[in-house]
């Protein structure tokens, strides 16, 4: 690996500077920060939810992050909104994952984990 090559985060930040409205770049930044800086990741997810509400991929991860913050009521709302958006977009796999996440959030998952 070339030590002078920019890392993925640096590349994403450069793309974000070029176009701070690109939902894919915002989503990629949120994903990149999720493990190490969940508060910063949440800021990017909030931007997606506010400015790109039709970006289906946001809802599952934003909900999981909220659950991680102990904000189950907010997570439930994000999952419910995501279900509407994903079904409207015809993204049934995403809708299924969101339904499972919602059920889990509500304590309705009866499977042994």
C-alpha cells in the first residue's frame, strides 16, 4: 500500500467538500464514522434524514445507532418512517430488514439470539 495515498476517510471528506449534497457520500461518511465516532456519524445520518428522506439505506443504520444511544422511541420512529419510504420505493428487502429491526426494538422478536 502506498503510504502517501489518501485513506478512504480522507477521500470521502474530499468528495464531501466537492459536493456536500451527495447522499451517497454523506451515507459513506456516516458509515465510516459509526465505529469510532458515533456522535459524528449521527450528525451525518441526521443530514440524510432531513435532506434526503428517500435514501432508503439511512433508516436501518440510523435506527440502530439511536438504539445504541439508548433512544428506543426515536429509533422506533426512524424504523417506521424507513418502512414507509422503502415500501414506496419498492425496496422490499430493505423493508424486511427494517421490519425485523422494528420488531427487535419493540421486543417482538421471539427468536433465540
